[in-house]
């Protein structure tokens, strides 16, 4: 027991995403996104909710920034909605859409908070999906054009950028399993989508550096500690393949210009649409590796499996650890293990935790206080794991709690509450939770007492 301390200058922040909080889905010239289309299609979102209004951050962003100040935060990871900037995904910029992000950035800078935008957190312009979406190679070039427009507009004030949010998740959930927008279920489309995204990653990185050589650029990768379900060598091998696929399918091409070797029959290059020269085009020597991590994955060997990896996710003993209201295991060790492994395997790159958090449904009591002690326990455990990983040599520069506000949790609608701030839907009124107050003290003190 003792003090958990973080390095001097450590960034304390929260993360959000445009579709999950902004609302204003058709204002100021914004085009339709695949998430607008998906959520407007009955039966796609479990609760029938949409992001049409969400937290109304498009109009209430000043309140959001005031909450960050109240929590002593120094960094804000938000995302830019591509269809606000280019309503149909190509061509000239919509000035009103860009203006919104300019106002948000100015408000953040005035509050002493670092703006840390993500260019793509899943809201592809619907017009591009109609033209083939991520499985279509041309989408990579469209994306690079968009990246250039954004950095040209904000690059004088924004120095830290993320290109993609969780490429492994949006390609898999959107094109293979159909649980997220655009709701396709097609294994080949999924594989091609992953390759286009890797091309787009390299293209956007180069376009951004050409426009703004000093920019520090990363991507937020979804990661999980992949643990074998049993003691067999087969399970251990399966867990390793799962790690390479789920954690490194986009990182390895960016940093080393190649795909991890995970399929027993070799890389399905033809199905993926790989062409000569693509290896170099995928390269994006990122300045920072963003890691989003929530829990661990328990993996067993099986023949074939959902994505042909001869491995499957089997979950773990239901009572091995507490679970969040989303059913995700609270497993802080996973964050430590992934930070240490990625650091060792990729030569100790600068890392930012770009997301980590938990869903608990606690709401206001009779006095209006949201006493979400389970969330405080969650953050205590995971932050201690980050501190241990730093001690073990990981170069972690910042931490972003997911999330600032309860928001639209994709196909789960508003039911899963991940916020440090309680949001009353549909009024969108905000109340800082006790976890938010606790997190604010951690940020102010750059650490906490383990026994506190
Ligand atoms: C991540 C997403 C984020 C949020 C959290 C709970 O996969 O990046 O938008 O939904 O999960």
C-alpha cells in the first residue's frame, strides 16, 4: 500500500466520439453518416435509440469543457465527424462543420486543455458506403483528402492527432458481424476493409505530415490481453494468434509494413485485394501508439473459428472477477500486460491510453448525488496497473477515461452508462458523478493513495 504516482507532465483526460455525443445530426450542412442510417433503421440499435440528439454536445460543448476544468483535466480526446467536414465524403469542405471544431478547439485551449482529435471514430459518410465503403480501395484516397482538409484547418492550434479509432473493431463489427454500421455480414468484405484501412492509415499519415511536419500522430488501437483458456499448447498458440490478429493487425502494417502471420493457410492476399507496393503504402511510422483497453480475452483452440484463426473467444469463469453492467470482466492486470508486451515488442514507443473505463448504471440519489463507487474501484485498479507498467519500462504519456459523459453506446443505445458525468436523457442535463470528483483529484495530484 502507498502512493501511486505518475510521471511529471502526465496527461489526464477523457475521451468521447462525435456520433456518441454531438447530436445535431443534420445541422449546418452535415451529411448523413453510416451511423445515422443504421440507427434510423428499426431493429439495429437494441433500445431503438439514435444519436440524433445524444448529449447535444454540438450546442453544449462549452458545458463539456467546463466539466473538464472542474476535473482539472489537461487533455480531451474527441472525434471529428467526417460528414460534417465533407457531407458526401469527397470534394470541398463544409465551412460550418469545420467551424464547429474550431470553436471547440479554441474553447479547450482557453481552458488549458490539450485538444486531441481522432479523425475517424466510425461515422463514415453514407455516400462513401453507397460507393462500396471500406472494402473499396478508393475509400483510402478519400480518407487521405479528408485528413488533409482537417489538419489544414486546425493544424495551427492542434499538435496531437489520432487517425483511426479501433480499426479492428469497426471493420469486424461493421462488415463481418453486422452488429455495427453499416451492418454487413460478409467475410470477404471484412478482410478487404481491413486492408483499405491499412492503406488509408499510411496515406493519411503522409498527407498530414506533408501539411504539418511537427504534428504528433497516432492511432487508437483496441487491445486486449489474450490469455489461453486451458493449459494446452494448442490453447497457448491460439491465444497468441488472437493477440496478433486482434491487437496487431493494424499496428504491424503501420510500423513494419507487413501483416502478422496468423492464418495457417497463409495471408489471404487475394481475398484482401493486396497489390504490389501496398506494403510500403501501409507504413505509418506513428509518433504515438494509442491503446484502448477494457478487459482481457480468454481464447481456446478450435478448428476454423469465426474468422478462420483456429481460435475462439470463450470468455472466462463467471466468478473469476467482478463484472461491469456490460458484463465485461474487471481485470486490471490486462492493461499492465498489454502495455508491457507492446512496449517490448515495438521498442518502447510513446504510448497514450486513449480509452479505458466501465459501464455502471448508477443514477442520482434523492439528493442528486451519483455515488458510483464501483467505477472508482475500477479506475483505482486500472490506474495502478498503468503505474506498474510505467515502472516496468512502458513509456506511457497520458490516460483518457472513457468517457466524459454517459452517451450513445452504439448498438446498446443509452442503456450502458460509461460516463464520469451523468446525463439525463433526453434533457441532456449533466451532473458530475462521484467518480468524476475522484478522478479530478487524481488529476490534480498526479496520483492517489492506494488505500484512500
Ligand atoms: C470502444 C469504443 C468507444 C466506446 C467504448 C465503450 O470500443 O471506441 O466508442 O463505445 O468502446
